[in-house]
């Protein structure tokens, strides 16, 4: 018998997917064979076909093999979104090695921690980041850096233009590339002949990727994702986007490849659908809209602020986004006004979904159908189970509608954290259920609403305070544009509630008056004991407030 939420699926979406029996290598090889003459990537107007992509992957794989990369070895990728990243990803997997994607904006200290953990001997690195990595290299096992010049993937005309002695162009060039020494270049790596076709391929159960979490609750941890996990999630995405056609969809690769959402959406699902990946190294709304004139987007997945900026700017410039049919928002709450604005300019529904790195990452989503429920994160994907359990006992389910921790089970769920059995045991239950750490409620149809994060609950005077609840009230204050609420250590061993607010233009902070305003709306123990104004809140690459950094900043100013 199907779960109760299946009846709310878009017509044609199955309750179960066909589980993969081969690795991701077969995924891209099938696409190369079936869509050889179709465009695989587009970068500032320059295109690469699937046949060309397959040839580059084979040559990069042989180049890596000659550097000593073997099955099971970790290979670091430190790149923004670019065509070279797509090639590197599959070249590593072709050898049976393990991809470790990194945020190219990480500091030397952040890179050092992750490299020390995964112990990669080879890194494929944006030349802008090479010096940072070389500085950290002496006490790391890293032996070889392959440097990537992004400009070499640009169309020749744009590349020549950036060489002109004009200050603005010179500044742009300096942001995109840097002179390096002591590395092998990407072009030298690809000068190798193609890898032998009979070179052993990985199995479906082999480790494919170590994806580091954002570290919002501590140091980043490496989630181990197998070929089975990632291939399964790509097929789940294919089932959910029912109606998307092979070789006809234009995927706007705005979300970073080094983030689990972007990796699955573009590097696996996009290649599975033999789509055109229109790649952007970073989000620039005018750059995106310029591309949309030539190659209209059909799959446009992003976070709420990007949807808002894109829609507003498209209206200003008179550019149509009616081609955008498949639009999923994640990482943060999707406001109703953003949905309304986006759907006024696009050609399909904007729905909210939910995922986490440990689940490859997508677990739940709202249907692309009238059954969607705005304000919720939707219902479980095909072949995915969920339950809501007591906050103090993950073996005990709560009654429908009650608050509890969300648990997920499915083929996309990871096998544990790299070199971290204690965190694995705390997150992955013996029967395969993944503890998400998110506090949710679920209605009778399975539609789920996030209430808070367990690890971010503030315990004050023996009471639990949900930061999101206090934040929601403060956002209603006429002077507040944005807010983050955290717990700070108190003298009694508990915590005190503290709020950091971004004020609207022209407003000034009157802390006693704002606290009095909160007291009218919240129980006394939930009222912030401290309210501080700031110009900007620290946010992740996807625009999500990083409460751990807010807490750290407040603690250092005490």
C-alpha cells in the first residue's frame, strides 16, 4: 500500500523509482553515446558537445592516472562553476577515485582542515586559489596541484577582450585568473591520450564523493556518498520533474557545484537528462538575463533571494522567463510573495523542497501540481520514507501534527562521515534512518513544515526556545529588515537569548523599546536579553544565515 502522500504527487510521478545497478560512469557514458552532437555545457556563449565532453573526460582521467591516481584515492576539486569542473568530476569517478569538492572561497585555514581530513594527494584547483593551497601544503599529503585558468574556457573573443589594457577589464581579469608556478596546468593534463576503454570502472556501491557539510554546528564533516546514493537521487529528481525531456532542457547552473544541491541537480541529474548546462561561475543577475535572451532557461533552481532578484530585474529589462518550467527553491523558507512574484514572470510553478548533504541531498519536495502547499517543504520523494520522532527519543514516533525530529530513509541516504564514527553513530541509526536534526510538524497528508533545528534550540531557565520563533516575531517589527537569534552562555550554566538585527534604512536601535515590543508577543523567557544592531548577517553561499558565526561574533564582543 502506498504512503498517504503519494496521492498528492503530480500525475505520472511513481511511488518508487528503479534503483540503479551501475555507477555514475555509466550515466555519463550513456549520455555521451546518445547525445553526442548535443550541447553539454555553455559558458559565456562557448559550447561543448557531449562527444567533446566525453573525450575531455577520457583524457583527464588518463592524465590523472599518470599522476598516480588509483581507485579509492581522494582527488580534491577547488573550482567555481566552470566546464573544467564537469570534466574533472567525471574523470575522477571514471578511475574509481573519490571526488572531494571544495568551496573556492574558503580561507587557507578552512581548506587546511578539510585537506588534512581527506588526505588527497592530487588537487584540481582554480589558479586564483593555488597560492593559498601551496602555503598550506608543506604539512599536507598533497603531492600535485593541477591549476585551472578559467579564461581558457571563455570564447576567444571574450578572452581577447579581457587582455586589453583597460583598467576595468584588467580588474576583471585579475579576479578570474592568477599567475602560478609549481603546478601542472589543466591543458597539460588534457594533453594525455584517452584512457583505455577497458580500464576498470567503479561499482554502484563504491564511494563516489566526500561532500563536506557547511559546518554550521561545528567543524565541517565529510559525508560519504556512493555512486548508488547519487545515481538514486538523480533518478528521484527525474521522477519528480515529470515531463522534463531528454536533450531539450536548459539547466541554469547558478547553484555551486561544490554544494550538494548544485552537484546533484547539474552534474548528475542534468547530465542524466542529456541537458544543456548553462554555467555561471557566480550569480550575476544581468549576466543570467543576458544568457536567457539566447538560451532561455527551462530548469531554474535557486534560493529565494535569487528568485526575487531575477524576477524583479527581468521585469525592469523586459526579458521573458516564460521558458522556466521547473523551479525548486531550497536552503531557506520560501516566502509567499517571492512565489507570487516569480510565477508572474515564469512559465511554471515555484515549489519549495528540502534536502541535506547526508541525503545526496534531496528528500522532500512540493509537487509541480495544484496539490502543492506553500509554506511547507512538501512530501517525501519517490522511494523515500519519513517519520517524526520525539526530540528525546528517536525510536518513538510522535502523534500526527506534533513537533518532533524528522527522520529520513531511502536510497539517497549516506553511509556515514569520513573518519568520524562517533558523528556517524549519532546521525545514522542502526536501521538506516537518518536523523536530520530538524524539528518539524507533519499534517495528515504528509506535508511537512520545519519548525526549528534541534542543535540550535536555546535552553534558558530549563525552557527550550526556538530561535526561529523569536526571529519571526522580530521580523514583524517595523524597524527590522533581518534578524538572527542565538543562545549565549549564561552564568547559571544555561543560555540567554540574544538577537542581532539588521535595521531598515533610517531606523535606529532602541533596545529597551524593542524588548518591550517582544514582551507583548513572546513569553518572558523567550524575550532577548540582548539586542545588537549590525549592517549585515553572516550567510552561507546559498544565502542562509550561519547562526554559529553570529554566536561567535557576539561571544567575542562580550
